[in-house]
C-alpha cells in the first residue's frame, strides 16, 4: 500500500505592491525616481544576474524539448473521424412497485443534475387501479436501487416539475385534475392541493413554471380544454383561466384539449386534435388571454420543445413524424422527418448543438437526429427496450428516457 498524497487547493490574489509608504504608485515621477534609486543598489544587480542565468537555462530547455508535443495526434484524429455514433445505458431506475406503471414525466434537479424526479401513472382509460400505487419518486443517480424521496399524491401524478428558482419545491398535476406542490424539506406529503371544484376535469398533462419575481407562479394544461394559472401560495383557486376555443368565444364545449405546453415569451399549447395553438397573456389590458394560429399533424401531437438557441423555432412530435416549425411561417412546417412504422411519443432538442434533436418511439427506440449531417434517417437509433418510451428530458449534455 502506497502512502496517500494529500492535495490542497489554494488561491493567491496578487496586486501591485512593494512600494514604500512615501511613494505613491499612481504618481509616475515618484515611481521612476524610486526605480532609479533601486537599480543602483548592489543587491539588486547581483539578484538580477543570478536570476538571469536560471532563466537562460529554462529557455534553452524549452527550445530543446517540447514537453507538450502530441506524438499520436494524427492517429487519434483519424480514428475519431471513422468512429460511428454510439450510446450506452449507464443506469436503469425501475418502478419499485409490483404493478408497473408508465413514467409519464421526468424533471431534472435545476442546480445539480444528480437528481431526477419521475411522475408515475397509468393513462389507460378506466384501468383497474385497485392494486396500483399512487407514489412518484425522486431518484439519486448514484443510487439507482432505492428512491431518495417518495412523493405521495392523492391521485397518480401525470406531470411533475422542479421549480427553477427553488430546487426544494416541485409542482405536480394529478390524474384526477388536481394540482399539488411539494417542499422536499417537509417530506413526501404535498404541502397544498387544489380543490376538485376549481381544478381541471381531466388529467393534467402539462405544468410549467412562470418566470415571475416571486418564483411561485405556474400554469397547467389539460384535455378538458383549459389552461389554468396558479400561485402555489394559494391553490384554493386559479389566478386566471384560458379556454382553448379557437373561435374565441370562450365556450368550454368548443374547447380543444391540450396534452403539452411550453413557455417562452408566450405560452405555446399543443393540442391532440392535430393542431398546435399559440396561447398568450397580454399585459395591457392586464389579465387578458387569447389564442391565435394553428398548425397541423395527421395524428395526435404528443410533445413540443423550443430550440434553446433559436426560441422562434420549435419541434413538435405527433403521429409518425417529428416536425420543425417557425413562428414566422404558419402555412407549413419548415422541416420534418420520415414517416416511421410506429408512433412517436416524445422529443427534445440538444442543449449543446442547435441542429440535433432526440425522439422516442412506441416500439422502444430512441432516435438521434442531426439535420446538418443527414435528413432522411437518424444519425443514431438505439433500441432501449421492448416497451414504449413515454418521456425524454435533457440535463446539460446528458439525456434520459
């Protein structure tokens, strides 16, 4: 056994100094006069001569041998060019319950990407829920065997989101339409839950935190045709309601149900009936909401993601394709993938490369697309499992399905 080497990091803040008190370093004449006086000192001359010999020796060494020379640089570059794209599974987080459920939503810890909140629910209509657990979990990436915290909602969670301003707070939308929020410092039970009378009438498929000063405001979308704005400090009633009626009459019976939503300068709501709807809140006059614009898919739209580098460009995933849209062009999508043999279920953009995005399929395949490399086929297709992949989220430069 070798002795352990103790390493310590230290910092040094160096500023100009060494001047006597009677010399002001900002006065040019005083500093020049002091330098001339020092240069006449014998100790100064002897020190410079001694250091000059050492410096000359070091310079000759550097000129003789390049200690940073890369002997195998060309071979490594050639090998990198020929290497095909690849991926591997690092960790698998399994539902600890006997009756397995779908992971309907993923949310990464905003400060450190070592924790992952997962909402578990069964979205099959009128399925027997007798022996099925309502719990959702927060996982630690370094311990995939046991969840770090068990979240216990009153109804299974369909969506779950970390608060970007307070990493201890999460908001979740339930299968029965209720909204709830958790503070991880207070345990796994929700701090507050909205009442049934003012909540959604269908499962809450999407929840997004607003970029407000308080950091407590969010809004939710559901297939009941409503977008509701909330302040978690008071979940007794929503602060604002938007009915997704494209006729702008505000009639709930004409509303189109939303399955996902995204936020930039205004909210973008994706609808299952082959449409994408732009919903917005105007500030003058206050507390007014409306809808404008629509785009089409041949089948249900399941996911929406804005490009982090170009916010006016967004990706929609629906039917058998993924399409790229621009807010400035409403007649058609600007790019799209080929038609697959299985449904596409989710999609998101790369956080480091603007032209790269990821899609998941119902046959258990993860596709990585790079439109600058090729457009007809994905750059990498990875068969993850035989079950349908339901959710996909990226933290920094990693991704999880």
